[in-house]
C-alpha cells in the first residue's frame, strides 16, 4: 500500500489586481494578479505536483492563476487539484 500524498494547501483570495495567498497556514503573502506576481508565487511553492489551490470563482479573475500554472511548466489542471469555492449568497 502506498503512502498517502501530503498536499501543500494554498488558499487564494482572488481580486482583479492582487492575490492574497496563504500556504499551509505557514506563510501569507500578497502578490499582483499579473505575470510577475504569478511567477513569484510559482517560485514559492516547494513542489507544485503536491500542491492544491483553493480559490473562489470570481468572474474570471482566477483564470490568470490557472493558466499561469499550466504555462509555467507545472502540473496541468487535471493533475493538480484546483477546487473552486462558490459561497452561498442567500445566507
């Protein structure tokens, strides 16, 4: 029986101009929601093959992060879990 994979959990609060990121409750950073900021994020993640991004679908602003990960030579979306959270608005 193989050992379970321990994912690095990455929570992302997505906005038009910036991304607020928490990595495994150990590190918090804010980067630009642009190519420069996303490259900085990719350098910060120790092993993208064992990372799980969790973010809210925000009308398309999250797409840069998903595309950057693919274009950056990292795991594809099918290989790297990316749950999208949609909060209830009728609470």
